[in-house]
C-alpha cells in the first residue's frame, strides 16, 4: 500500500472527493427499507433530485453505476432495431454507442474528433434528412469526461425542434450534474442519465434517470427486454418513498446529506459559479505552462474537468505516475485513442481554491520532475485569477440567491 | 423521526445489522478505481468471495441489488423463449419467475404451498419427462426469505444428475450466503446469485454471481440482450482487480472488512454453527409460545430467519407495529399471500446470544402488549438452550478450524 | 483479541454505550479552537450543560476524567488544612476522601456499610455539633457507582440548613447526571462534579463542575494550589465560548450531539423516567432470581445501576468472566471490600428495553452457566414489568413535556 | 456557520489535521477500561509512546490537555518555594512560568526577545553561579509554538553538565514531538511534556510525561500537592496496561492508530525529514515574498511551524481574516506581544507537498487580496524546492530505515 502522509489528492474527474459529512452520513446503521423512517428518506431524496435535475418530472434512482442508468435510458424507451442517433464526442459517447449496439439498437454514430461537442446544426441536418422519422432517439453526452468538452444541450434541443422531428432526446450528465448548469425541463430533455460519484459528491453506487412525460409514454410501448431497470416498477413504490427492490440505503443517507449541502447551503447557482471559476483558473494554468487544451471550442470548455495535451514525444501516463508517486495525486488518464496523449484534471465536487492550488502545483511540479517541457507560472496564473477581487466574491448563500 | 434511545433492533431478515467495523471501513475516502491500490482491493475481495461461495470458479461483483444478480444469472445464460423450471417456494421465487417472464423466458412454475422447499424427487421427475431437453435451466431459491425454508441444493443437484439432464442449475442464496452452509462447487451449481446485505453484513448495494465453467460456456451463445450484466465484460478487467465500469468502491471497502471477519477471524464453519444455534433457539421460543412455525419440514428449517404463523384472527402487521413502537424493533412482514399471517424474525449476520435474547424478548413482550394469545416462556426456552454447556462452546477460532 | 460476533454488551456502570450519532459527531476534523465556529460550539455546550445540571449558575468543562473534576471542586474552594465532612457510602466516596487527604485537607470520614446513602439526620447532627464552623464543606456522592445507592441530596441540603451551618455542599454526580433527576440550583448545591462517560453518553475525557455563586466567592480566597483546574481562568474565555487552554474539541462535538438528544429530542424528564423504569425492571429480575440487592434502602435505589450480592461461596468475578467469555457482556466488578461479592449491572445512558432484556438474559444465562444457585424467571419478571401497559407508555416528546 | 466547499485548511500550529484513519479509529464503541482488551491497548500505546519519546524510561498518559502535562511535570518533581530556571522564548514559555508561579514555585524567568531559543551558554552561566544548587529544575520549551523557534536541548543538557549542576531538566515538546527529532534519553531530559494534538495527529485531549529515573526519584520527596497528576498512582496500573482512573479510551484508540502510522509505516526518521523539508520550503516562500521570518537563528528554525512578520503598518489578524473568509484556511495568530505582528503557518502532522502548496498559495493569495505589500513567487520558490530531485526522494519505508 502506498504511504499517504496527509490527504491523497483525488483529482480524477470522478469519483470525486467525498465530503466528511457525506461519509459520516453513510456510516450509520442500515435501516428497514420497508419502514416509515425509510419512506421519509426516500421521498426526500427523490424530491431533492428533482431540484438538482431542474425538473418537475419523474426521477428514478438505481442502486447501480452510471453505466446502468445509460442502459435504463435505452431499454425503457426503445425497441429492438430502433434507430438512434449518437455522436462521437469521446470515449464515453463511444461506450454508450456500443451499449446501444449490444442491446440490439441500430446506432448511427456521427464521427467526431474528440475535441469539440455535438454540432447542433448537424443534428438538425440529420433529422431533417430523416423524413420517415426512423430515428427514435438522439443521444448526447452533455459533458464528455474523456475530453473535457461540454455539448450545448439547449441548442441541440432547438435543432431537433427546428427539424420538427419527434425523436426523444437522451442526455448523459454523469460528469456535469450538480457541477455545470443543466436544465432537464427547460431544455426539453426526455431522459437524463446521471451518477452519484461526481458533482453529487458521493461514492459510486447510485445512478439516476430523470424522465419526461413523453419518455414515460414511450416506455409503455418500448419492447427492449428489461426488468431491473424498468421505470414502471419504480413509480408505484416511489410515490410513497419506497423502492421495488432493496435500495442502497447507506448511499441514500449520503445523498440526503449531499443534497442539503448543494441545495440548502451552497445553492445550485453558487455551485455552478464555483465550478466555472475553478475551470477558468485551471485553463489559465495550462496556457501559462505553454500546454494545449484538448477542447478546441471555448463555448464548450468543461467546468468540471480539464484535459491537457502532452507535448509531442512525452507520455501522459509516465507523467501521471511521477505525480502519483511523488505527490500522491491521482489524475485522469487519456482513454483509448487519447491514451498517453492527454491527462485530465478533475476540479469538480467538494472542492475549493486551495485544493485547486495544491492540484495545479502537483501538476506543475510533476511536469518538472518528469522532465516535460513547459514554462513555470501556471499555478501563479491560476492564483492571480483566483485572488482577483471581482471573481472571488464570497459565495452567495442559497437564501440570498433566490 | 422515531425516538431511538439506545440501539434499534433491526431483526428483519436483511438488511442485517452492519458491524461497526464494516461501517467504519466504508467511511473512508473513495479512491481512484483505476489505480494500483484499488486493484489490490479488487483482487482481494474477488478471491475472498470465492472462498465464501466455496468455489474455485468465477465470481462476478455488481454494483446493484440482489435483484440485479438474479437478472444477470438469467440474461448471461439463456436465450429468448428458453424454458426454465422454477419452483414456487415463496414470494422471492415468485418474483424471480416473474422476472424470467418479463425477460422473455418460458418459465414453468411448479406450484408450492410456501411451507416447504423444492422437492428433489419432483425435480427429477420433471426433468426425466423432458426428454427433448427443452428445459435450459432449473432455478431454485436456496433460502426463501419470505418463509424461512431452506431447499436442499445438494439433493436437487443429484436429482438433475439422476435424470441425466443437461439443464443449468441456478441458485439464489441472497439470504443464506455466509449464514448457512453453501457449496457452489461441491453441489455442482452453475450460477449462484447473492447480495451484500444479509450474511455478508454489509449495507445493500452489491450483488454477486458465482459462475461455473459450464455457465460461462453457455454465456457465449446465450442471446438475451445484456450489457450492464454481461459477465464477459467483467472477466478481463477482473483478472487484474479492476472493473469495466465504476465499481461501488466504498461498499467494496466494507466487503474487505466483512471478509476478514468471516474468513480470517470467525471462520465460515463457526459462522454456520452460530446461525444454526440461533435458529434452533428461536424455534424453541416459538414452540414455547405455542405458536406455529411456517416451515413444515424440519430438514428445511432456515438458519437465517424464522417465520411464525399468527393465531387465527390476529394480524401480524398490527403486532409488528406494536413491537416497533413500543420496543424499537423491526421484524419482517408476511409477504403477498402471507400478508398479516406471519411475521419473520431475522437472526442472521452480525449477531450474538444477547442480541437474540433481546430480540425474542421483544417478540414475547410484543405478543403480550398486542394481546396475542400465547404462553410465556419463549425467551426462557431459548435461554435454556443457549446456556446449555455443550452447544454454547466458545467459537473455534479460524486457525483451529483448519 | 476477543471474537465479537454482533455487538458487545457494555453493561458496566460507565463508560456506557455511546450512540452512533455521538461517535459520528466526534469523527469530524478538529477545528481551530480560536475561531468563531469553535466559539459557537463552546457557547452551545456550556449553555446545554446548564440545562442538564438544572442550574443558571456557572458551568466549567475540563478536558479530563471525572477524577479531575473532583480535584477541581476541592482545590477551587478550600485551603490547606480545611476540614471537610465526607461519608463512606462506597468505593468512590472513599477515593474522593483519599484525594482530599492527599491535597492536604482534613477529611472527617463518616463510616458507612456501603449499603445505604448518606443519612441526612447524621449530617445535621454533625454540623450542629460543629459550632465553630470548622467544617468548610460537606462532600456527598449522589449516586455511588460502586454500590448502586443514591443519596438524597435535597434532604442533605435541608439538614445543612436546619443546622444553620455555612459549609459548602459539594456533590459528585458522575454516575447520575443525565440519568437520575438532579437539581443543582433547587437543591442548593455549591459544586456539582460530573463526567462525560455515563448518562451523557460520551466516551470518557470530559468532566464538569457546576458552581454556585457562593462557591465562586469561596474560590477567591481558597488557598489550595491550582492552575489547570482554576475556575477563574475559565470564566473570561468561556464567556465568549472559548477556553484558556486547548479544549478536547472532538469530545465537545460529541457533547453537542448528546445534548441535542437529551434536551431537544427525548427531554430530561423522559430520560429520568426511562432510567427509573429500567432500574425497577432490573430489581424485579434480581428478586426473581432469589438474589439480594446490595442497596438496603428502597428510597435510595439507584436508577442507573444495580449491584447484586452473590450467594455465599460464589465468586462474582468468576461469574463475570463466564458472562464475558460466553455472552460477550461486560459487567461491573465489586470494588475493594466488595471484591468478588457483588456484580454491578449498568443500565444507564443510551439504552432501551430490548438492550435491557438482552442484558438480564446474559446475567441469567451466566448464572446458569457458572453454576450459581438461583431461580429462573428474572428476565421474565422484567419483561412482565416492561410490557405492562401503564409503565411502558411511549416516551413523551420533549415538546409535549414542556 | 461558515460555508465549506471542500476541505478546510487547518494550518494553525496545532491542533493539526487528523488523518481519516485516526478519526475512524476513535469512532469505535468505548470498551470496558477494566477488561483485557483494554489492557492490551494500554500496554501497546504506552510502549509506542516510549519509542516516540526515544526513551526506555517511564511514560505517563493523562486524559488532559498539554497544559495539564506541564502541571504534572512541576508538581511531581518540586516542592513549594523551589527555585526553577525558565526562559522567555515566547508566549508558551511565559505561560509555563506563570503556572510555576501559581503553584508556589520561585521561577526565575530569563528574559528573551521571542526571536531565538534558549542560549546554552547562558544556562551554563546561570547554573555555575548557583553554587548553592538552589535551582531545582531548568524548564525549556523545545519548540516555541508562538514563535517557530526550536531550542537546542542537547546543548542545554551539555551546559547543565558542564556546570556540574544537579537541577532537573524539564522540556516541553508539545509542538515538536513526532515532528522534530527529539531524544529524551540521549539528551538526558528528566521530564518531557507533550500533547496529542500536533505531531501525534490526534485531536486534543491526551497529554504526556516522559520521566527519567532521576525525576521519578525526585517525585518521592516532592511536596507540591497533587492527586490527579501523581505519577506514582499511575505506575502500578500502567504496568498491566490499566490506568488509576477512567482513561480517555477513544482517544487512545486514535493514538494506537497514529503510532502505527508514525512508527510502523512512515518511520520516525522519515517523519522528521518530511517536516524539515516542508519547513525549508515554507521559509523559501517567505523569503520570496520579501517578508521576514520571526526566528533569527537559522540553527533554531522550527520544522513544525513558521512565524512570519508582517510589514510595518499591516495587521496580521486582518490578513488572517481575509484568508479565512476567502480561502477557508486557518492560520495561527500572533500571541500577546506579537499580536497583529506575526502570523504562523503550521506545517506539521498529517501533511504532504500538495497540502503545503495549497497552504502557501492561500497565504500568497491572501497577501494580495488583503493588500499586503509582497512579491509574488513564494509558492513558486517552494515548488522549485519541493520538486528538486534530491530532496523529494520518496520517503524511505520504516523497514528500509532500520
């Protein structure tokens, strides 16, 4: 086992640093999931998750990883052979497409270069061409965890509407929910997929679907086989705060605490502003180092993570290993076609300015220690930004934000 | 919220009382699930679970409830329309049958009266009659959580063999694993299904499949759609201690601690003996009260829970409510056709003689307080048994047991 | 290390079973004890402790065991050679007398038989005889932890008043505070001594003085050397929620949680009623076993512990060892002159009916296992009492109690 | 309550950041402090503390703050009116002197400027002049927490010996033990005083004396009144792992865990090297900012904290307030005569390079935000040092260090 003196810096883009309060909340004895105390808990977290998704629609909570919630979104709304339109924004979009394929769907995978998000104009063009309405769903990853690029969901919605196409809009927010502004209802999303271990500041083990009425209606006729993921089994028990099978009670304890922190104490608006600010500081550091951001579209910079390209001839994984051994910090690796080419800095979840400064210092010292060509001054650039009077205003309290 | 002075008695037949050590183990910061420290953890718990299942075969761990592991057992081994032979031993067998049905299988559901286990002779008879080998799998619930009846899996295996039938044997051990002796390899089981929240002394949120080579071979040709549950995606990463998607890291921390307690400290053999002893004490209490055990077959008495029939004209749920309010103890309800007719006492997991005495005292006082006709003396009968010199031998330490 | 399957029964008369909520509260990162967040904590626990002592006077909190608070009571109010009147109610009264002696006081130790409390008539007689007012303080142990006898402090006060004597009244409530009704102001006590590890449901490590104005005035002229224990160093910082030296921050976190449970949720009145009820149930068990209570004065039965005499020729420590090994329960030993002759059952702190039933079952089974002559039926007698409709009324909520 | 997003940076010079492992260890149910499990714990922590003090002599553990251990050192070895030689190295030396005074000792307080340690030559001179051997003890603070100056105890010992003087040597290591190399036996110290909440990485609430045979002999004749602090009451029970009064059990659980981390895992030698390295990095930052270190003697730089002088006309407390509000970091204040003039950075206990980088970034950003004149580049200077290949060698494991 590695020797930790002090706290490990877990700066992968999820799982994120779980607050002490959430860990302690999880550390209570499991209760009877058929009793009234549980029902109160269930009702509370379901209602809280609606606020996080910014929806008045249905929220479903699974004892499962985010991957399970991807599957749930597809099997509840689609039938074997259905055509779905998906976009190669990165590794996770690719995995979702492969899942669709495994489940017997006909996925059209629009190629991409992993350096920008979904092009709303292309969505519109594709859907206009689909005059037979063969496409049953458009699937978009809101924030590509593999690339640090955030697609513009509101504009994708408008593109679908402009094309007058009835396809469902399914969106993965696993690494954006509760970090980057996301509006299930206002943006007309039909199914939003998410997980516990990123912006929600929990360990992995819970995942979510937010479901529009249109998607719920689609589930009545969708023919993909399903049982564990079936929304319709959830709705009855959920109405009373219960679940159809044993829920992950202790993670729900943690979720309740995390929701209190996000919704009642900090306020979602401040949460988003904090993530934006830390992301901007991180990008300033990257530029000061003379390194290149993977994301090429400023409108699509992710606020929850930053992916950085290595200089030619230098291996990102060697750098990450040096940083882990010397500075006890975990960074995200480049995945599949980006393997060795990028490293990813997670700056989401339970985080603050000094944790970010320590994180960026770890990267900068690691670049030095690993002999990666760069300019010093990244941390300094971030600090200049973070200590600037206007940006660093104390977070507004939730009450004040309303 | 209910007022708890002192500890709640959680005596439903799962989730069970989670030991402090396991809760504390879960209460550590989440780690990078792609790093070496995690790989060591992953390898350790996978190896430990093999010992718990008494198998040298493959073990798969899902971030999911036990219900998910049911689904995994079916979708990995079967194809649409496949015939499966299932037995109505109680509520959970019924749910599993309904799941098979939902997934597009052709389940033959052999009726039962919920008071005894699967009849091995009937298995043999059914399979002998199936000369075309249409039956692809025999599905049995080892320990029916709704009834407190334990089917004899070794004899079921012999029945299948006697019939010379190639069907797979799938067994649910959700409420027996790590409580009641269970031997995946020795009994020739093909897929064993289990969950974290009972004998393993963890909160809910993990579930398991133990998989024989024959089942693994079947998975190569099985055609039910699957993605999240696919064994074949697990095997590669598992070989190095990793998982194909984000695992429920903190529950795995807890699992490591629970495995240390079960395997290294108490020893499985002692764990089983402890559960047998507490079950016998519970039955003696029930008989002393003049109440009737639901299970009618002494060979099939469950060692992890005891279901008790209410006297005619008395409602079990009213009794449970009195016990909850007056004595802060949760008992299991009668399910569906047993609703109101039985209550279930869980005596599995992290448990000892005085917790059992408190539990039985709660039942006995509850019977009085609720005006349910019974004789006093149940607790005393249990105490007589528990304090008997021969049975109460101090648990052998694991070392001594080897 | 002993093998614990399930929870250890810690039924010594303190330290008591610490509630999960209190342990979790203590498990937060230590904070800056000079910052505002700490000041809020400090002010809150000082105010809460006033309510527990039922005083509007001064409360002092020490990072120390209860023994330290004994010393504090003496050194703050007395001068070398001062005469103090103490009563041999048991082991702890004897220790306090020895401390007085070590500190250079002149302790008159009124002999006792360890089976009854302080006789108020004797207090009056002694003080009337002290016409010179040489006695500067009367020191009484409210609840003798070594014997299970509770002295009548209100009557002692009246006796002092009846004698027209100006002596200070110092009272040890280490094993009664927050378990047995105790009224610092109403009973005119000058210094009350207490500790964290009994009725307050905390681990050991904090101790307390509640101080009357008269005692505070005495401290201005008292000449025993003191530094760590000096009240006067505390008062200034305490007024703002701070302490003169580093406080035991994490225990204070726990204290805040315990105060919430005692004062806001259960309500002190219900706390006292609960302890009375469990003590009565315990005594009924003892009588049913045919064993003898150490306490011979019904008005002075302790509600927080019960000391039981062993039959002639049987060793209490042998019994306790059997109970520890066989049933994983710790009971209190007989101390010094009672060594081997009594065992003590603690039924205070975070406790409930089923924990008591388990406790008494452990004693009864232990008596059998150890071959100690007794009648069965103690647990049953307790259960009869506990399940009686009138006594077992659900605890009134704090709100209702006001 | 302040809004914490992410972890608070607790960079006062103690209490320090308590490792998760230590907090979790403390979060276990309290046990019977008269049972064998406790005795094993007691024996283990007493033996471990000997290793930490680098002594084969006696170690005493108090449930008390460090202030209590100061008192214990004095009252166990000295008699009323005894002359003690003390040195004004800073605030804590002054407090200790005042305590000596309160306890009735005759303290000669050698004046100092709070910017350097005890001058061994002066010790020798003073003792040589004391031909009557009136001085019974020399009291030195090893590491002045108020100034960041570490006195040279080994040289003080030589000075005493050179003077041929029999005075006892009493040393306060509250903010140096387990952070800065300290050798009770090799340096011939008679009583070493320490506390739990700094290098030992525990919450406050435990304190310690390490005692030489000479000091133990002195305690037999010392006449200051004492009871709670009396070493001689400790020795008997301690020999079996017990304590004469209720110990702070849960803090002892934490101590056991901390000792494992310090002694078995990191190794004391590596612990000291780590603190030296972080202190040097901190001083480089201070110099780069163009600010002045309080400590004027490089041989006496503290490795556990760094005190920094504010530029003329700028208030340290205003700066600390800005840093607390804007960056959620607590720094140490200037005390009494340094109030407002210095701030103190704690870099001791559970700590690592990135935590230090974050800490220094917080100071540097705070200086900017508060408008304190300084040069940028402090963090960068620290990073240059920390990432230097030679200094940053991975810590040797304990095994390798032996």
